[in-house]
C-alpha cells in the first residue's frame, strides 16, 4: 500500500512520468468549462444543453472555491434550460447536482430515483443517487447503486470514487485506498481539482490510520496540483492538529478561511485556537460559530454535528446538544449523525438509548478512532466492561495519536480496573 501511495505522489508531482504539454491557460478546470459553456450559450441560445453544461460547470466551481453562491448561478442557468424543455434529462441531472451541493439530500434522492427509472443505463445518475443515499445513511442501497455503475462501465471514475467512499464506511481502509488509486490513475492530468480532491481523500484516510508522513506528502501533492485548495488546507490543518502542531493548524485554517469559510472550518479554527493557547480569540471564535450555526440549524446547509460537539465538549450544555441531535437523527441516519446522537444521549444519562444508537452507527464496521472511543465510554456506562475495553483498545490500535487517544487510555484503564476492583470487593 505504501508503494502505491508514493507512486501516486510521484505521479501527482511529475505528471505520471510522461511528457505533457504545459498549459498556458491560468484558469481552473471549472473556469474553463464555464467559459466554454457561455460561448455555447451565446452561439445556441435556444438549445437547453449549453445551459446544462454551464450549470454543471458552476457546480464544479462551487467545489473549487467553497463559494455556495455558485449554486445560485447554476440554478439560474438551469432555469433557462428547463424553461426550454422542462423534462430534459441532462438538465434534471444538473438539478440533482445542485440539490446535493446544497445538502438537500431528500429532494436529490427523489429526483435521481425518477431519473434512474427513466434512463436505467446512465452511469452518473446512479452516482448522484448513491451520494444522496450515503449522506442519509442508506448504505446498502448505495452499495447496490455503485455496483451497478461499475457493472455498466468497468473502471469509470465516478463509480470508483463512490466505491472508495463506501469501502471506508464499511471498515476497509486498504480497499478504499485501492479504489482511490485506480480513480486517480484514470483522471486526466488537466483535471487538477479532481486530482487534488482524490489525493485529499486519500490523505484523510492516512490521517485516520496514523500514517502522518504519507498524509503530509499526499496533501503537499494536492496543493501543488491545485494551490490554496480549501479542502486540502482543511485536511492539512487536521494533520497538524494530530501532530499536536497547533500553531501550524491555526495558520492553515486562517489561510483556508480567507475565502468563503464554512461553519465547519470556523469551528475547526476555534478548536485550533483553543489548543494553541489563544484562549480569548478562541472564545470569540466559538461564540461567532455558535451564533451562525444556530441561525442555520433548521436549514439543510447546517453544521449541527459540530454544534452538538461544541455543546458537549466546550459549552457544557448537554440538553441543547441532545435537542439538536435528536432533530438531526429524525432526518438522516448516517454514521456521523448517529454517533453524535449517541454521544449526546450519553451526556444526558440516557445510556440504554445511547447504546442502541451507537450499535446502529457501528453496523457497517466503520473504523474510526473517535466513534470507537464513544462506543467504549457508552459500554462502560452500561457496565459492560468487556465491550468497553474492546472498543477502547480498537480505538487506540487504529490511531494511537488520535484527538481522543488520551481520553481513550484513561477510559481503558478504568474499564480494565473495574473487574479487578469488583473481585477484590467480593
């Protein structure tokens, strides 16, 4: 696996070892596609397809920049397309992309199910449907849709990327990296943002597996491919946090937040400031995050999981955490939501229900150090010291330097000591 990673780093930095024509176009891939689509709109203003291409390119630009305003522009372009032909298939696919970008997952699933039934051999429709299913926790159906993608066209990049994500969800880190490797190899060198995105996803897995040096090199390559990429900067900050280089994490997040900061990136900056000892600035950053997160708490584009963790870890407001977590769990059943709900239930003393929700979160076999730590604490609260020790050992074995590693070691010591103390008392 390490040989594959280092090969990828070489490929990302040196163009896969083959000569390439160096582009003199300073525009990003999405900017180029936007320009081409606008030219087609001018040339063929009565046809829907140029507007579809423009909408899709604007969605791509939203990912490049992190600016959600591009979704509004994409929707405006799409209105022209659907105004000319309300049922045109490519236009409705672009609409699904916008819905997913805005995190309107239920609507995206409904639309892509209809499109899938209408044209059952369109590969990307399966992928868009799989995206919505993954985000709402319908993992097995997402697996089925992704397998259809690979059956329809073996080795297609959208199918490989969904397969990689699902492999990680199902606890297979090596399998996930293998699929990402194949997707990277099939990605055109001109698609620099796509390259950077894949390398960043691989780096996140390596951080989770305590392979910090490999992650560092992957992220370095990602930022060479696509400089100042917000997702790569966020991952770089997480890496420096894992290394306990908190000042470096702060600097990276400040750089990331110069343009279009998200609620999540604001929360990460507040955490980094606190760890770096910048207490007053951290307090201000937390307050700003909370105010903005509360305003958007009832919208699809919320940061409720981070808000829950803030109330549990920083603000000592477990009742508020549980209120928000319960509301989220009614909308979606993905692993992150169920974990946050279980942790909030635990903080409110509802250990039985916390155990139930945590078991649901762990159904796929996800290997995540923080989730396993939460599972261990909940098991200990239920006086199941054997299960608690198993979960906590797994958390530490998976990533002995995770953000929760110190707490996991203390909890493991307590779980191991409890049977001894009970035996001595008898």
